[in-house]
C-alpha cells in the first residue's frame, strides 16, 4: 500500500530551434514505478556533441538500472552509487564515441523509505517538503563562467556531482527540470511555480497531468525560448 501513495511521471518537449533545424530532441526523460518504489530522471545532451541525444537517453536508462540494482543490493557510500551509475552509462553507449555522447543527468530514486537524489550538470531540482518549505538544488557557474556545465564523459568525477538522501516521509514532491525550463522561471517565482504545480496536480490522474503539462510546454510563455524542455515529477498523492 505504501507504494500507492506516490505517482511518478515525465514529459519532454522538443524546442522550437530543433524543430526548425529538423534536429532531434537532445533531452530525455524516464519515470517508472516498481513494486519497491519509483524512479525519475531527466538528461540534457550537450548541444555541441553529435551524439548527445544518445547519451541523454542512455543516462535515463542507466538510472533505472541503478535503481533496480539498489533494490536488491546495498551500496554503502555515495561514491559507490554514482560510480555504478557511470559504469552503467558507459556500458549502454556500446561502440558510440563517449565524448560525443556527453549529457547532464538528474535523478531521484525512491526506495526503502528513502529518496536518493543526484545531479550532474545544469537544470534544477525542487524538493517540496511536508511543511511546504522548498529546497532547490542547482549547479553554479563553473568558476564564474556562464554557459559551462559538468556532464557525463569517459572519466568519473565524484566532485562534479551533487547528491543527497532524504526520508520520504519528509517530502511531498521531487521535481527535476532541464535548463530549458529552469532558466526561464524568474527567481522570484520559483517557489510559487513548484507549490502551484503540486497544488494543481496532486489529485489528478497521471494521464491528465501529462497531457496538461505537455500543452503548456508546447505553448511556453517566455518569448524567444528555443531549448528542449523536460520535467520529471515524483509526487505524493
């Protein structure tokens, strides 16, 4: 019964620039419910890399493989968890050139009454607590340089990741967004945006939520936006 009080979903909408250029969506998302919990992930392929859409898809699949492993085995450190994720990602790339598959990755895994939350690269993670406080996780500019971000590559670097574990009883919602969404939300409106998201969709069925979110992603209200836009939500009913 505990699993039934949570729902998870993910939506990705290709951006206007990629539609005009007849290019693929470089974002990828996944949301999967298991008997033991939930997995959500978003990834944003690095635009300058030719196979980034492959990298982003495989990052989301690697998250699911990691979660399935953790449901059966215990890893004692954050280092081990993130290293295993990276190993899964590399194995899924097959013969593709690794550096051409660079991508960011954000994920949340709900398992054993805990939620494991990780972030590599840009985008935004919003954690809505039971007391309605909101905690944001994001990457700051690298050494003050804008438009630079960490991403998956051949070498694993723990220092590039942000990672935390929270008790699921303390949380109402985890929301993962690629920068196509997060960069367009004014800082002064962030908390309202995510509180409203939970307030509006908490009692709705997943199919209705996905349809509505896809509608407003297609009709994004920010002028001159061009990025792909992806969001994944883990929400308490």
